[in-house]
C-alpha cells in the first residue's frame, strides 16, 4: 500500500510539472479547448485528464458511469485526478467503459456537459454573482459608462465591512472586510455584465491586484512584475474559459485568437496553473451558498 501511494504521488508530481509545458500556441490552444468542454470537472482536473488522454470526450467515476448503465472495461487504465481529502481519485474515459449487461442507461450522457440550469442566461447568473461578490469582500455598483468601458476592479482603502446576519436566533452575525470595489457599465445587458465580472474576477483571483493578510486563496503576484499585457492575457483566458464552460459567448475569444494568430508562443510569465485555479474559483461563485471569505488565523 505504501509503494502504491508513493507511485501515485510521483504521478501527481509529474502531472503538476507538465502544467508548465503548455507554452506553444498549439499546446496552449489545445489545452484551453479541452478544458472548456468539461464544465462538470474542475479546470485543473480537466488539465490533468488532457495530459494523460488528450482525445477524451466523456470522463466520469465508476459510480457516475453506473448511473448511465456503463462500467469500466476489464483492465481499463484509469485517469488520475486530484480530489478533496485525496490525494487522488480515478476517472474513466467513455471508450474505456462498456454497457452493463441488462442495465438501462445512456451511452452518451450529454448531461455531463451541462451542469448549470441554463446556458447564456445572464439574468440568472448576475444576481448570484452580486451576492457572492459581497461574500468575497468585493463591493459592486454600476455606472453610466460609454459603450467602450466595460468595468474595473480596484482596492478599497476606505475600510468598512459587509455584515451577514446569523442563520440561527442565538448565533452571531459575521462580517467580511470590504477590501475591493467592482464597477460595471450599467448600460450593458446582463450577459455582458457577467462577462465583465468574470474578467475582473480573473484579475482578482490571479493576484494582479495583490493579496491581503487575511485572505487564504488570493496570492499576491505583484512581485512577479507582470506587464499589463501579461495580466490581460491571463484575465482574458480566465474569462474565456468561464464563459465557454457556462455557454456565454464573449469578446475574449477574439482577443485570444487574435494574439495567437500573431504569435507562436503565449506571453512569457503566464501562469497556466493560476489560470486554471482562478477559473475554478469563479465557477464556484456562480452557485448559491458560496461561503463567506475564509480568513487566515493569526
């Protein structure tokens, strides 16, 4: 058992190392195209599947495949992913599964591709996002901007907190520091506003604005001295992935294709690891019940 665990950890280390190999235009676009096709899977895990089996169409755990009347073939090789309380979990690609004799199920579970209630419905996402921004410590307001200005995110130096009442009569209210403010063009439709929020959250979770002492999941990357172009490339890629995975079309696609058409390599200093993790964090903000920002303990 100890040898097996050690082997698994070696595989994880190898997969982590491969994150840094997606530097050419071909490998980067291949990775991004693959990750956007698996919205039910965490972006980082989609990358791990891509490095092991790039042509995968559908991947799921054995329990999930049984729901669709399928099971792993005898001797099929599982794909390694990371999981909560892991270190690893295993999934199987469609071609490595077979029908369970006598079972009823769908051969091609299209439902795996559509985890959200609707696709492209900004009216649905915008209300959840506004509430969850406050839970993350980010204020939100809309201004009467011109058509060329979408929005912005900046640090709030005026202090203040967001107060959340207790869910129980005897419980204490909770507060989250008001550390950032986001401004969005009120003249845009809800879907465009969502894309703007995704882009600005891309900057936030990528650490472009810096972290702060009590935040556990936003790193301060200002010491990396990224250029504006590098930061925009990361934020646009994050926005593109989130939008594509929830069915929203956005201008980030044109931006990325335009850049990659003119260049053979993605910009130096870009962190694929950061892009994938930020994408997953934004996707969690699209669901109700988003937890209040977790603080670092003194």
